[in-house]
């Protein structure tokens, strides 16, 4: 899969994809990431990418011509291009959106700056608008990094067995279970005994219960939205009954 990032600050991406899982995915040929300087798609000596807003008001707006030229050039010949604008006004990014993009061969990511992009880019160029949450950042570069990282983890082969995506929060419809490592005893705090006794069925049961408990407590909305297996449903009902009995 290829990611093409369009930005006015390509240097921001220096180093960020050179570590861990993303680096391994690049080395294994699973992904390719190109960072494209929007100024290379401008006319004129000043390489202007922004201008004052029509109608007045604060800030600058990203001009449409360089963005159209860049995104159309990068997707030339594609029948169904994926051109994503990172925007606080987009649909909120989550694991299922990441999973959808993980099966695409090519995604172009447009990083906005200033007050945002000319609305004609939204209406006639991009195929999706994605927000990474209900807050305003200074630019789309950090959201683009988030997008690339989350999508890459879901590309088959990107995670080793030890890092399987299947167990992670959101993939199962539940938050992840708690993790512990050595030492078993630290400053009087013990790791749960069940994890050290080698009984895999018990460990499995304990993890499922803890994942359900945590999700019920912190993110009950996930449980409502998730399509859970029958055994998960029974376990949730049990956990719910138990917490009602406690009160
Ligand atoms: N005036 C815009 C508004 O109120 O919706 C905010 C513009 S913001 C300062 C500049 C750029 O940062 C946006 O065009 C977008 O690319 C990016 N950005 C800011 N917050 C974001 C978020 N939560 N998710 C995705 N992109 C974001």
C-alpha cells in the first residue's frame, strides 16, 4: 500500500516513520510512504499556497489550485482514488475506518494549515474527510501520522505474532485486558497470580473478564456498538449482574 502525504511542511515527517512497526512494514515492502511538498505544485516565484479569505476575516486559506494539481497528479489514472483531507470537520477516525483503508492500494492524505482549505477542495476533490478528535490542531500533519500508523498496523503481515492486532482494544469490540510483566512483585504490588500459574484456560477467562470489566467501566458505548460473540454477551451480562448486586 502506498501513502502519499501532501503538506507544506515535509520536514515534520523526518524520522517519524523510521522506527518500529512502520519501519519494518516499509522494509518488508508492505507499505511505501511519500511526503510531497505542496509548494512543488505552485506557479510563480513565490510558491504561494495560501491567500486571504474572500469576505474578510481572520487568517489565511489554502488555495485550491496547488491542492488539485498535487492530488490529481498523484492519483492520475486511478478509477476510484482515495483522497483524504485531514480536518476537524470530518468523520471521527476509529478502528473500523482504519480497517477500511488498510485494504486500499493507495491513499492520498492532504494536510491542511491556516484556517483550512478552500471549500472547493472539500466539495470537488477529496473523497473523505477525517478528524482525529474534537479538538483543533495547528495542521493536518500529526493527524496524517496517526492515520498512517493506525492503518499500517492493520495491514496483514505488519504486526508480528507477538503483536497481533486481533487482541487489541477496539478490534474485539472491547478494550484490551491489563498486561503485566516481570517482576511479579514490585514495591508490594503483585501481578495477578492467575497469570503466572501456566493454566492457559484460566488465563484466557481472566483476560476476557478483565477486558469486559474495563470496557463496562470506561467505555460502555463500545459494548453497545460492538457485535460480540455469544460467550462475550453472556460474560457481559454476568459482569453487569454482579456489579448491580454489589450496589
Ligand atoms: N478553521 C478550522 C476549523 O475551525 O474547523 C481549523 C483549521 S486548523 C487550525 C488547520 C488544519 O489542521 C486543518 O485544516 C486540518 O487539516 C488540521 N486539523 C486541525 N485539527 C484537526 C483534527 N482534529 N483532525 C484532523 N485534522 C485537523
